[in-house]
C-alpha cells in the first residue's frame, strides 16, 4: 500500500541524511530553478510518476509537468518532464529520482525486447522473484510497462512446488494434493518438472501450471503436446534474447525470465537545469 | 548503524509477506535440511556475511559455515558456504540471500576488472552516488571488496560543487569560499570543472579536489600538469573498461565510475539442497 | 514475515506504555513467580505459541511449558501452559497474552462448530476479509486450527470480481477476460453472481470460481448443477449455524462465513499465580 | 497521538499489501464513483470520522459527507455518509472502513444497553483492559460514545493493586502505602478486595477506590455501607445485561464490564455504490 | 515499553550512521579492549544500566561489570563499571553511552540537592513536563534516583487544569466538574490557582490537588492553612536552590521544579581504555 | 532528511500519548484561541521554525506568524510569533514547542557568548559530538545560529584519530596512512596530539588537522608555530568563557567547546494565550 513512499523515503534518507552540505553552503535559500528530465538514449519509459513523487515528498510545491506516459517508447533527446521549484530541492532530489527512473526504464526496455522477440507466438513473457531487494514492486510494474506480465509477486500469492518441496512431501502427487487442501482456493498450483515423466505425473494430479525447467527444446515441445491445454506450460532456465524465440515456438504459454530484473542496464537520463 | 538489518528485513518482508504458502503446505514442520551455496561462474566474493544474516534473522539456530571470505576470487564450482537448519527456513531465506549475494558479487567483480585495468598507474578507482536506492551501503562495501575505494557516501559527507552550485553562488571562487566557511572543517572541498580555465580558477581558490568532467585525454593531461599536486585530480565521464586505462595514464589521482554500481550483472550462484 | 512480532509489540506498547506503575511500586524487583494458563470453559485451542511469544518479547528468560497444542479440543479446568519467571514480567504480560489467546480460541472454536455442522457434505468452511483490523494473520491461522480453510488473505492474493467491478468493466465476460490477461497467472479468477444467468455467463467466460451470493437454496442447487464441476462453487451471505447445513447440502464446494472472524466470543481463560 | 493513523495504516497495509489485483485489472484508471454507508440494523454510531480517515489516507481528494454524528442512535436504513471519489479508492478502502466502523458501533451499542440497564441508579458503566489488541483507543472512545466512561487506559495511568500485588507486597496496607509514596501523586490508588475484611483494611489504609471483585450482592451492599463515601466503590466480575441492574442497586459507584470490548458483535453496515 | 531501546537506537543511529570511518580504518577487525567508566567529579549515579544497554545493543557479547548501583552517591575517581569486548564496539559506543549517562547523573544530582534542601520539612520534590524531548522516561527515572518523585508523566496520566482550561470551561468549578465526569476515575484532579479566592473555589468543588502558582510565601502559607489537608498543596514557580527551603516551610505537600530536567549540567565521566 | 519531523513526532507522542485528558474534558471541541510566544529574557533566537512545525504536525490549519528570524538577538518582552488556531491544538502543542525552542535558544545564546569572547582573533568556535541524544541536528543548527560552525556531525563524516586509534594502529604515522588510503578522499584526516613531538609526527605524516588536546597555553602557542599553516590547528579541553580568549590568542584556527551542547541553560520563553 505505502510501499512506493517507503522506497522513496528510504532512498532520500540514504542520500541526504542530515543534509546536503554543498547545496546548503552554495545555494541561496529560497532561490528557484527550472530543469528538465531528458532521455540520452532510446528506451521504454517507466517510473515517471515515481520521479515526480521523489520531488513532492521533499516539497509538495515543486511543479512537475509530465510530457510522456509510462509504457511509451522514448527517443534520445526527448524531454520527459519539466520541473520548477526551489533550487535546493531540485538539486537534492535529482540523484534519487534518476537512480529510480533510470533503473525502471532499464527493466521496461529489456522486457520490451523480450516481448518483441516472441511476437507472433502464443508465449507471454513473465518475470521472476529475482528482483532487487526492496524494489520489487517497482520492477514488477516496469515489467508490465515493457509489455510483460507478472509471475507471482512473492511467496504468498502463488504456489510453486519445486524440487525440494517435492522431496520433502514425498512425491509430486502428494505435494500437489497437500497444496490443494491447504492453500487458499484462490491460488493456482504450479509444479516444477525436469522430465516428461514428471510432467505426466503432475498432469494426473490435476496441477494448474507446469514449469518446464531447463528442458531441451525438443523435450519442451513434447511436454507441450503432452499437456495439451490441460494446464498452463511455463518455460524457464537459460532464457536470453537469443534463445527466447526458439523456446516460444515450442508452444509454451509462458516464459519466465530472471534477466528482466537482475540483468538490466540503467538507461541514460539527465536532469538539465535551465 | 542498523542499516544492513533494515535492508534484510525489508527484503524478507517483501518476499515472504504473510507466509510462504508452498512450503507451509508441503514441508513437514520441524524437518531439517542441509544446503550449500555454490559459485556457478568465476567472481570476486562479497556479501557472504549478509547471506548468513538473512538466515539468522529468520532463525538464529541455522548453522552457517562460511568457507571463503569476502574479497577473495572464487572459481566456478567452489562452495562458498554450508548451511544446516530447519528446512522451511532454508527454503524461505534462499531467494533473498541469493538476490543480495549475487548483486554484491557483481559489484565487486566489476570493480576488480576496473582496478586491474589501471594496474601500474597512480589512479584509484572510486564509486559514485549512482547506486541502487536502498542498497548503497552494501554496494559501497562491495566496491571496497573489489579493490576500489569509496567516494563520498552521500550528500552529507563530502562537498562536491557542481555546475549548478557554481551558477547559484556566482562563480567558482565564491562557491569554494562559501563552502570553506560554512561546512564542517573536516570535509574537503571538491569542485567540478570542464575547462582548464576553471581548473586554474579552482586552484587559485585553494580547492582540495578537482573533478575533471568529460575532458578529452589531452586536456586532462594538461589539467594534471596544471594542478601539479596542489589538489587531487579526479576524472569522471565516459569511463568504461576500454577507456579507463587511457584516462589513468593522464596521471589523475582518482577515476570515478558510475558503472560499478549501476551497470553490474548479478553473478550466478546457486543454493543446492543436499 | 515479522507480522506476529509487530502485533505483540503494538499490544504491549499499548498496554504498558511508559510503565506498569502498580507493579513497579508493589513488587520487589527480581522476585520470581509461577503461574498457569487455565481453561475456564471448553474450546478449541489456538494461539498458545503467541501467548508464549508475548512473555518472551518482554523477557526471553521466562520459562513457558506448553501442555496442549493448537488445534486440540480443551475442557474446562485444563491447564494450557505453565509459566515461571520474573514476577513483574508475568504480571505485565498477563493481559496482552490473554487478550490475544482468548480471541484466537474464540475464532477456532466458532470455526469448529461450523465445520462440524457441515460434516459429511462436500463443503469446506472458509473465512473472509471481515477480520479484526491488524489481527488478520492470527485470525486466519485460528480458522485453520478450527478446521476451516482460508479464502484469499487480502486484495493481493486472490481475484474476486464483484458487482462494482463488473459494472466498471462493462460486463462479466469483459471483467474476467481483463483479469485473465492482467493479473499473475498464479491466481484463480473468482466472480460474484446473483442469478443463474450470471452463473452461465461466468462459466462461458471460463472463470475458475463462482461465488453464489445470497441465493435461495433452490437457486443455489440449480447453480451447482449448472456449474457441474467446471468451476468451484462458493456460497456466501446469510450463513449461520442454523443455515449452514442446508447450504452445504446444495452441493457447493465452499461456504464463506464472515461470522468466523467478526462475531466470535472471547473464550474464558485465566492466568493463575501459584 | 498518532495512534489512529497507525491503526488505519496497519489495516490498509494488511488488506491491500502490494495492490488490489482485481480492481487494477477491471476498473478503468481515473473513473469516479459515488457510494453511501448505510445502516442495516439499529445501533449507536461510533467511528464515522475513522471511516472518513480511511479514505482520506488513501486519497485526500475523496469527498466524504457525514450525515450523522458519533454517539447518536441510528435506525436501520439510515444513510450514515455519502462518498464520492476515485472508484478504485472507494473499492480499496471499503473493507477496512467497514471492519473498523462496524466494530466501533458494536462497542457503542453494547455499552448503551448496559447504561440503559442501570438508568436511575448512581452507577456508572466503565470499561476494562480486555480490549482488542491494537484497537484499544478506538474501543475506549466507542465506550464513551455509548454513554459509558473509561477506566484506566493502560497499566500506566491508574493504580490497580490486585491479589498478586498484595501478596508480593505482603499485605493490603503495605501495598497501598508503597503505591502512595512511589507513583505520581496525580493517580488514585485502587485496590481489589474479595471480602469485607479486606474492604475494611483498604479503607483504613486510605485507599481511593475499592474494587469489589465477584462479591455476592448482599456482601457488595454491605461493602458499600462500610465504605460510606470514603472511597469509590467499583463492582466487577460476572457482570452481564441480566445481572447489571442488581449490582447497580447495591449502591456501587462504578461497574466495570469486560464484555463491552470483548463480547460485542459487529453491527451490520453496508457500503452501497450508486 | 520499548522506549529505552528506542532512545538508544536513535542515538546510535545518529552518532554512527553508515559507519565509524576512523575506527574502521585504524583498528584491526576483531581486536579486543578493556575500559572503565570513571567519575571525574562527585555525583549521584543514574543510568548505569542504560550505559550497559548501549554496548549490548551494538554487541551482546561485550562484558559489562557494574560496580555501583543507580541512586548511590559517587566520589571523584571512583570506577563505575568495567567493560571488555571488541575494541571497535567499545570505541563506537563510548560517546552515546557517556552522553546518556552524564545527563542522567546530572538530573539525579540536581534532584538530590533539592531534596536535601527541604530535608526535615513535609515537602516532596517533584518534576515537571519540562523535560528534554525524547528523553523524558530517562529523566523522570533519574529524578527518582535523586530522591524526588514524579509528577504526571504526560498529558494522559494526570489532570492539571490551568488558566486557559478554566477560561475555556467558564470557571474553576465547571472545569473541575467536567473533568470529574469525563476523565477516568483513576486520575486525580489538579487545578492551578493564583489567589486565595481561587483556592477556596477549588476546595469547594472538591478538587484533589491544588497548584499554588507563583504565590508569595505568605499567601502560600495562608493557602495551606485554608486547604487544611482536604487536598494536596503543590507549590510551583520561582523555585531554585535558594528559595526552595522557604517554600517547603510554608507547609506545602509538593514542590514541582522545572529546573530538575531543564537546567541540569552533565556530570563529568570518562571512559578510560586500559 | 526527515530527522526534524522524527524528533517532533517522538516528542508529541511522548507528551500526548493516548490523549490530553484535561483539555478533552474542559475545552469545547472546535473553539479557537490566539496566543503569542514571548521572550522572558534576552537571548539569541534559534528554533522558531521548529516551533511552528510542532503545531503544524498537530494541525496544518494553525496560523503561525513568525516575527523574528533565527540567529537574531531578542530582548526580554519581545514577541517571537503569533499563533491562532484550534484551542485544544494550541494547548497540546505548547509544552513540546517550548521544550524544543527554549533549548535551541539556549545553545545559540551560549555559542554567541563564546564567539564574542574570541572576537578579533583568528579562532572559530566549533561544537563537538557531546550533544543531547536524539537532538543533535537541532543543536548543531543552533550552534550555527549563534555564530559558531560545526565540527563533524558524527562518526561518519570526519576522521578524528584519537589516542586509542593510534595505539591500535601502532603509531600516529601508521594510523594516518591507513586512514588516507581507506576512508573516502572527500574527508580530511584529523589527529589528536598531547605533545609537541606528536604534533611534529602528525605534520610529517601529512595530516590535515591537528587537535591540540588539553595543552598548556605556552605549548599550544609553540604548536601553532610548529604547524605554521601546514595543517589546521584545533584546541580542545578545559575550554570555558574564562579560558577561551587566552586559547584563541595562541593563534589556533579552531576551538571546540563541548559545553555548547552539554552545558547550556534553557532560555525562558512563554506562550501567552490572549
């Protein structure tokens, strides 16, 4: 609920601490300034409202005119937003706003590349829990802005039975049955499989989603055939921009990509004072 | 002080929320497990104690035997640590521990590459404030583990007079003088310069550190000559693994590299249950 | 993650504030005491570990010997646990421990009555979001201890499309389709219906769970026939101990009962000093 | 001070967490809605400002027109308030607002019944510390709205010497004397008694308030005679709507009723979208 | 409840922030040290356990041997406690521990001087709400260690009707009556008076405590006679070590002294490394 | 960043807790009042904006007209500010606002006396870390308002190598070298010295600031001569209003005075209701 405010407050506290000694000493109290956020390369925008919130948490009177909406493709040189307000406030919020915005755009842009790579197939690109600690809500939002969809947010809103859970429960069928009777009926049950036998066992147990983990493309294709729409098929492991198209063409419904949130590059954005 | 605990708590709260529904349903309460953290590629280790703290915050009785110390070079296949404890706890801490550890190793490893690239020169590799919001203390620590040193942590423990401060104060000399009289005498004064004239003006005003921003190598060399040891010379802008050696050879004292903390890649590390 | 500790800390802070003036004045510092938690009526136990945690948060050295496990039926006069420790600590923790324990047992006991009432039918008793603000995690746990299962915990781990969502989306089918494409694929889609027509429309749209809201028994029976296993059927509205059996006999899969968490009575439990 | 905001924030966080997935998917961003809070049964109103604050914490621009004031008797069908604002905000705040409001009205209504039952006698109905953990401030307020008055809020703003304190201090007189010299002189001293002898001893020690715990009516009457206005007489134990009148007629000044805050029923209130 | 821990954590966070750069650079990790806390002047000890808690919050393994108890008179040169532990921890906790301990001893010592000044009279020395923001609980404790007693802790645990309350209520009698019926019966009612007429009016209204504010000694004596034990008489205003004896000899029961907590001097205490 | 708000919230929570029972009972809800803050003695103003923030945190609609700016000399009887707003709010904020304002003015006024005492010399008056736990940021600000400047804020924004660090590192030169290579290059290195030999050793090691600790005036003069502008010379120890001029005349650059923040007296300020 109050997660984004929590993130921004933590970041401002971290960056400003007991005060910006340089600005305090050099900038006249009360002087105002204008600035613009400018794209220094092409990317998909995500986080423009978060950038605004950074300045508003410092000073609600800062004027922030957003020129582009999240989810849009931006070209090098485009102005993303105009700011006007107390000069010290703009200087103090600059780094935190950019640190957040640049990373969010990075996630959205990388996601868009994966989405484009599977265009025309039935596969949906989804994220994972391999997100930056503390920033998950922003990264998952950025994935959506890039055209992907979200896997479960955390351990509480999705059931994903992995190898160790299966071992602990004593088999795929038992694990699925236990989950079925004990977790809220509002959650689907997903199980991780490595072989076609496991896929078969999971199907028989009436699972909702089958994760095909690190399977060869051929096996994956076979698994999709075997599943035949009785469960969702999700591919994971070894997914990158070179391999993703081939994976998508096996017919899987979903491809989860850790890289979306652990291997993105911060987009180049500047805040230029006028 | 309590920053690292704050980071871990936030990350656990984010990932586990009201509970790990899968583990609750499939893993017998009280069953124990053993696991190891294993390197899946070569890297410089950073964050092994943080990983331990993740599990200890969940359950102080988890045994965690660290086999390698932060700062050491690790090879693919090496075991970083052994864990033993409640199976549910190991499963619940796994993702958060890896999300932190993999990123920290990423920063340390990238830093080590830059440090190696300037070997034999007088230049020191330093970081910037372009860190991941909320994780700065861990990323700055990882830079040190990779052989770099830290620039100011935040706006409060270093004076860096940039273009906009100079404009606001009405000139380099005035800005430096104001800082000298108003900030704690325990802080050095650094000023950003774009031209040799500005370098000269800053020197005259008795500045402690001169940032040579985005200068051509030739100009930078000239600036170093001009400064002649009367201030520290720090290069920044356009620094990457290809350019860094040339920059170092101009004779600058410090090279600040934003990429260390905004362009690293998470190292591949697994937690294998035995 | 740290939710239960948060609840207990808040409760202790609320009850003790800057100090227990009576105990401070009358009880010698360092004197020890023994006490027992005793059932003053019959009920299903829930919360015994929470009671222990209350005392341990005040003082980790309090000895707390649990004699009965959560989920068990307790008879009037039975001793639930033995405590031994600093007298002031026992006196200061008493009210908070009882306030929590008595309410949790109340929820578990009421749930058990509902579960018993539908014994032999296929219906499962589930809870709702009509929980006591701040105590949801404890009340949902108590429902499980009483033999019920949990509906979605909150707005984030289950999709329940109600009348107003349908109106906003422009129809049942559209609402379901939107949810299907936008929410994590790990969540099932549930829709609220008032008429058989709506049930039909929801089925056609491929919904996972159909909420039969305040339907007459006859209509409900008809709805179950119509659904015919293609979705889960959940009854809600007007459910009490007199009506629940009839509802269960319509063949619904789930019956959600707000009363479990908003109309329970605190069970009578005493802490007796020896 | 900031207690009510703390309660509401906790409740919203608990109910909304990382987001209301249903509303996000089905309700167009920016669409507005109107709704009313309607009484579905007769009760005494308490908490209408708290309900408003729930929506205002989510979005300060929600219009909330209160039609009835706390403390008033409300009839089935009456509209308590009108709301207008962002549709998603109204849907997200609905459950938390109702969960709080329904409980607060429950406390006020039950209190009013006890107050009415002792009408014409000198007895005042007071509450206890048997409140819902985390919600005490709201429940104590609701008791006042129902016509009762508050006993001490917590262990810090009233001295109540119970059996165990007496035992620890070595007698009623010693305990009272210690309290008199050690606690702030702004607090009255109350002591719990079971027998007339204890009442006498307490009087002699100059206590301010005497709690007559679980006494037979006859004994209680005798105690009141004995006290004769030299201290306040408070009855407790076994108080319910059937016994309270008899207790009041013994002449006691105060009757404390745990049920006011541990045995109330949530009043039936709906939020109807227009 | 958790107030003292909150104070210490805040103080450590304030003093150490992201790290003690000097100690990190100069002290070998893991080296241990011994130190003692030594009195550099005579004073009454208060806060020795708080000092210990400072080090234990940093590192539970620090050994802290307390040689003197709070409330005792200490002479210049006496060792208050021995410490042994990680050298970095001792260095990092030193300033915070001393900052707290020196102030607490200051309060206790000043209080003891006032207590001594009224020895032999019936007057008790009490504190006020003029405490250091955030440290009230420690300062009130120190007053007790110095032999004083506490006035109400805050606005919630005592009724003190001042001039403005009287004006708002429309007279002393009305104000007292309103308080009597609306505040918990566990609190006494105190009223501030400036004249004998007001004292009379307050007595007639049955007030519990009468504050004689800034009265001449003669008037005060008269007031005490007038009150004649029917209420407690408390003197305030213009109290210092020169005037306090005279005030006490008027026969008042209590003398409240703001200086105890707003005009104390930090006692000189050193932490000497061995 | 959010430090001042944190201080005020803590103070209000501490003073008001669950409510101001006196005001609640005696002051009509919604009645308004006017008041002024008046100087009862001469002092240097510091904290007037903090006082305003106290009332605004309670109620943003309170009108607060500041008549004098921080840093100005105020005479007895002068009105510092006018307030108008809800009567209950003014009464509830009064004590906290005064507790903060009076202390801040105390620091500023004492600082101004030290500054005046060294007028005409080259010495600057600086503060120390001997501040009131939790209030450092306000006290350091008040020092600036009194004409002093700030030493390092905390352990993280300045290097001060003391005796124990030197011992741990194995000598002055080693300690300085270690600090030089390990702490951010934005921080100066200061070292504590007791003798001229140590001064010499520190100079040779190229230290930036030399602390002359508790030296006799003659030695100090000699040390200044020895340093000869190659480092800043800072005097500390035994500094009071009688000794400070003599110390300044030795030619030191800085004099650090613990008393500024540990021995000030709260200035007398009243809030008068009209």
